[in-house]
């Protein structure tokens, strides 16, 4: 606890932890949203393909 004796260090470390944690939470939420968007696009593509009449050509781009 020698490092914790400096008030400036304690406040700096607290701020780093706070804003680093907020950044981590925002990153996790952003990745979750991106995964949800990709899944919804895939579901939309599958739905549209299932609604096509038999023999219709597939003009959708290849899946990556």
C-alpha cells in the first residue's frame, strides 16, 4: 500500500479504472450490436430466398 499513499496517484488510478471500464463496456455493447445486425441480415436473406418461386435465379451476393 505504499503506492496508495500518494493522493494524486490514487485519483489518477481511479480515473483510469473508471474510464477504462466504461470504454470496455461500450466496446462489448458495440460488438454485440454488430453481431445482432449480421444475424438479422442473414435471416432477412434466408427469408427472401424462401419466398422466391421455384426456378428463380439467386442474385444475392455471396456470403462472407
